[in-house]
């Protein structure tokens, strides 16, 4: 390893340690021992089960050694994905897909990676038993570009699910439908003007290479770069780019339509070119946070445009999430297969839901593992959630409740009602946009009196606190919130903008079916 590589590794390790210290300080909890679950697994497993597994493996090896011509057949049996139950046959696209991204993006390497079907062997139905295998450090999963997806949305179905009133795939987040939803669900002209101003500032701080940097001063000089409070996560370029893209996508801006299509095109190309051979977009500083955010962007952009050029990278990013899941506890954290925390789990579940709504493949066992993690950090039957262990905290409770909504909980669930009541009593934060981002979505989807009260406070606070003039016009910065200093003005502006887009942003991808169509279990 060269001196430069050693230095980069040391910097990445230091960044991860700083992020972990920040998150643990926020939640006020100590990390539990990584080996705890594994110890319980082996001490609790009965001897007869161990014996059965050992004998089964022995017979399998014997079959491979003694029947060479059947090796391929045995491999197919091992790696075959579980059949999809209760899924109707969906017709192939009959119309021509939209013009792909006309930028220099290399995704040929994805064809060399392990096919999607391998996930079923690496994450078996009982996720706890994966500890008995030797694949903990195996290569991550990518995609097979020949037979890409078992489900491809036909025009009529995709338009109905991703779109909104008249059926266009872009109208759910486009001007026509957006105006109706803003008026119906609690937005107003001032909130929409704030979104427009924010998008203008975010576009102005885009870096020349098509991506973004949490230190918004980077790139060609312009007035917006003179804004104060830059972030210090310079190495988390993927995370910064994804956070900048999400507000554009939320407002119906894609790489094929909209005022900012060139900005979106540059950002998507940046992410696709940064994708590693295993489908990962994790990096120093942002780590798995960056990957989850980028996976949401790729999945949403594909779902909104049906651009085939985005399909392979989007699927690869979802497959990496399946690989990176903790095989014991079912969560995600800073590094692949590390015992999870609720914060990272929230982004991963949102990415998988986005992919599911875009007709990409999501492995059922990955969802089961996520549910197992949520069960391990909940209190009062799921009304409250902690960070890495059960607790009652506003930020992690908002994440946990939103995840439960994605996973099928409805308004009649008593734990959900109790959790919403708890968040309503806390009210919106004046500093922590991370908490506000999740809690606002929970309230919006739950609706009713709690949402009406929350929305008025949150909407008016953001409209009034947005910078009205100078280099930072259109942006926000709130010191003291989760990740505020590290992500800086770009991070705060992205979250605040998405909060003001809540009236229409989640209908195309989440809200229309989030509580009526569960993940494949």
C-alpha cells in the first residue's frame, strides 16, 4: 500500500470515528458490543441443528466432487431466488423508452458482477443463520444486465403508480398536480416560492464536475459560493450530490424535463461514474449514509423517467444494500455488515421503497431483516424507538415510525397512534432539520389534527427563516442540529426544501401505496 493510500485510509477511519462519536453524543447511548448477537446465536443453537447443517454441507460438497457434470445444476439450485408469491404477471414495455442520459457514463463493469439471484443464498430466510457461512467478507451484489428484472412496469401501471392525476410519470411532482396538492394538503404560495428560491441556490453551488460538495465554496466562483457556514465533509461527495439532487427530483425536475434538467443530469452522471464495481456508493465521512441517499436518487430518477440507462445503476445500488445489511441484527450502519443504528436504517428502507415503487427488485429477506432490527430498538410495542437499543427519543422515534408506515402499519395501529401523539407533543424543532424531515413525513402521512397543527408551525417557520437576500438567498442554516456543522448550509437547505415539498414529494414514490402495498415478504 502506497503512502498516499495509507493516508487516505487513515483519514477515512478518522472521519468514521468522528461521525460515530457525533451520533452517539446526539442519542446519549453507548454502542453495544458487535459480537453479542453472534455469541447468543452459537450458545442458543441446539446441537442437533449444528449437526444437521454440517452433514448437509458435507453431502453437497460430495455431490459436487463426484458428479462433475451436475455442478452447474447444483449451483443453480443454490443461487435460485425464492419465487415471488401473489405477484401478477406484468407485461413488458411496448413503447419506446425515453432517451438515455447523453453524458459520458461507464456502467459496463456492472455486467461482470454477481447476478441478483445470488442474494437469496447470502441472505437466507432466517437471517440469523447466515453467521454459519463464510461469506461475511464476500463481494457485494450487483446485477445481471441480460435478464435485468423480473418485474418491468408497463406504461399504464407505471404512470398510475409513479404519477398522479392524469397519469403522466412526471405529473405527480410536476406543476399541474403540484398546485392541486399544495392547496389541498396545507402548502401555500409562500412555501412554493421558498422551494423555488432554494432550488436556485442549490443549482448555483453545483461543482464543475456535475456533483456537489458540502463545502459549497468549491467550484467556479459565483456569488452563492460566498455564503457562510460551509460543511466540512469534503470527502462525502456522493452524499452531498445526492442531498442536492433529492429536492430537484421532489419538485418534478429530472434530467429529461424541467428548468434544472442539466443540473440533474450532471448530478446523476456524477453518481453513476462514482459507483464502485460492487454497486456501492459508500465513501469516507458519509459512509453508508451516502450510499442510501444516492440509491434513493437513482431509484427515484429511474421511476420518474423510465430511462433504461438508470436501471442498471439503480438496481446495483439496491443490491449493495442487501449485501451491506448486518446478517445478524438486520440493520445498517457506517460500514457494510456492521451492527445497525436506526438513523442509517431509515435511509436504507427509503431507498428500497423507492426501488420497489420503480419496479426494481427488492429482496424479501432484506426487508425481514430490517423489521427484525426495528423490533430490537422499539419500546411500547413500537410506539418509540432508540438508536441502537430500545429508548424513547424524538429523532429516532420519527425514523422508526416512518419505517413502520413504509412496512404496512396503518392508522388503526395503536402503537403508531401513540408515537404520533408523542411527536406532536414535542412539536417541530427550531434547529434540528434531520428530526423535522422525518417527523414531518410521519405527520403528513398520518394526517388529521396533529398534521394540521404541525404543518402550520413547520411551514411558516421555514418560510420566515429562509435567507431573503445576499449570497445565501434562498438557503437555510440552523446551528446545533444533527449533522448541521458537518453538512453545512447545503445539508440544511436540502432538508428544509424537502420538508416544504412534503405536500407532493411523497405521493409518486411513497404515499400512494406506502401503507396499502407492503414490501414483498
